[in-house]
């Protein structure tokens, strides 16, 4: 059995690096302990590090964002990495690419990853069930490790001061759509549904960096506030503290870090009954999930939430926070250490002629 000595931790390269806008990668890799030396980098960076390391791939679309990136070139590099004793973990975050123009290329890449990856990681059983309908995942490679909470990554703020700071002191109910406002989060549909059922003192806060064309600069309704641009942790916490609930009207979701963040910060969620939300939201205890095929499902859910009032959603937020506590990073990191360790234990010595 191969083990790295304590004074020479195992090289672990992870790609892509989104830690600048999402603290989750920093939280996860920082919790692994001294056995591993995690660093962000490309597969070429992984090949330049000592043999018998680990390469952890997250969002596949990033492969095509690098100069000259292609499925064939990336898979060839993975083959070279395995030939020298390296091990590959692929986390499947999404089923459909965010950029539909990349769909054929990503399909080719995923076909190769199913063959080459030593472990294929998903965050939940609902995600696995959905993935198996479109991908032939080898059962022996599948690993389920939950998404940890964001505990400690964001300050905990109070509702009153947060509302004052955002000009929401007189609001009745406040709904929040946070994070990167891309088309799959349907901010336009959320705004339209909100306008159709909200009262004069209710507010919708769209807070985050918007993909061009997804959020109008002027929504044309004083009840809808747009807080544009990347939000640092203090602002993210302030928006959640000011809100009564988080609305996540995805048109698709396999994993939802936004739902985990909402629960971590004590906020319930409304959204469609999709795997990413089914994993986190426990209706009616911590939120409401509607049938994504129901044409008026989002508007009905918003109307129900607004009718229930702030006290009901405060209780849901506390229940969500309690459930998020079970996603303790220490437990999640231990599962990752076990997975990485088991892969290293079965790693073959580098082949003759392979790079050291």
C-alpha cells in the first residue's frame, strides 16, 4: 500500500479555481489537513508536480476556457497523468452546460471522463438519480459526499441593521435571489412572478453579478431592487440577513451551493423540485418546492410565502440552520480524506518511461 510520509504531503491539484468568488473550494481543501498539499492548477500543472498525486476536476466547461482547450487534449493529458501513477476525481456539478454552445464538446469530454476518472463524485442521492438517467456512470466509481455548509465563511448579521443598510427598513417581506445571476436562475421570471402577486410593501432583491441580458438595469418596479456586481462576504451576509427567504427559481439544478448557503445563514428557500434543491430543502419545514412543470408554480409559491408572513419563515430559517449544522465541514473533509487516501492506496507505480 502506497502512503505519503508525513513530511511529504500528497500533491493535490484542483481545477478550475473559483475560490475568488466562492469560498467553498478554500474551505474544503483547507480542511483536509497535513496529509495533502492542495493547490489550484491545470492538468499541465498537475503533471509538473511529483508523481502519484491527485487531480480533482470540478466544472468541465473550464477546460474549454483555457487557450487551445479541447476534449481530446485534456483527456490525453489525463492519460499521461494516470500513466505516471496519478489518480483522478471528477465532481459532477451540473448535467447541462451553462453555455449551450459547449454542449457537444462537453458531451465528448464527459464520455472520456466516465472512462478515465478513478472516482466520480456527486453531492447527493437525488443528484445521482438524475445523473444516471443521462450518463452511464460505473457504480464502482461513484462516490457521494455531501456539500458542506459555509459555516465560518460569512459573518452572521442581524436583520434590523441589515435592512437599514439596504434601505429596506419599511419593507414587509423581502425575497432574495443571490449569487451569479445567470439565465438558468431565471431572474426575469422571478421578477415577473413577484410583480404579479406581491403587495406594495414587499420587496425582491436581486443581488449579484448579472450575466448580460438576464437582469434589466431598471426593472421598472420600485419594489424590485438590483444590487449589481460581485458581492463580497459582508454584502452577501447583509442581503441574507435582510431577507425573509431566498428564492432560487432554477430551470435546472444538480447541486445548489446557494441553497446550502441560505441554510447556513438561517434562511428558508422556495424553488422548483429539482435534485439540487431536493437535497437541501425539507418542505414544508425549511422551505417550499413547487412542480417545475407547473406554469404558475413559481408565482403560486411566492404568493404562499408572502401570505404566510415573516414569523413562519423565521421558523423555517432556524430549522434550515439546524439542518445545515449536520453538513459540518469536519465530517465532509474526513470523507474526502478517506476517498483520496483509498485512491492513493490503489495507485500503481509509474510505468516504465513515464515522467517521474
